[in-house]
C-alpha cells in the first residue's frame, strides 16, 4: 500500500510539472501575440485601398518613382509585410 501512495505523489508531481510548462508556453504565446501590431480589418482594408490607389497613380505617372517607393514601404510596414 505504501508503494501506491508514492506512485500517486509522483504522478501528481509530473502533472504539476506539465501544467507549469503548459502555462509557461501559453504565456510565451500571448507575449508574442501582444508584440505584433495587429490591424483591424477596416484599417487593413484602408491600407490596401491606399496601396491600390498609389499603384494606379504610379502606373499613370502621377507619382514619381521615389515617392512611390517611400509610400509603398510605409504602407507595407504598417501592414506588417515589410520591416524598416
């Protein structure tokens, strides 16, 4: 009977270790998710629309190449596609 109590205590200790590890992983995931700047769907849609207008203006030579590159970089950075 004493043997059974030792097994139960060891099982509880393993379960506590698993739970602690699980909580640490979850906290790490949440921290990573908090680090990224997630855009709302409307903000993302507005940026994509702005990029479409910029591209159209560039195609018709209404925007200079340098301005197009600068604005494109800004928009893509805000979308999280490109980094500075």
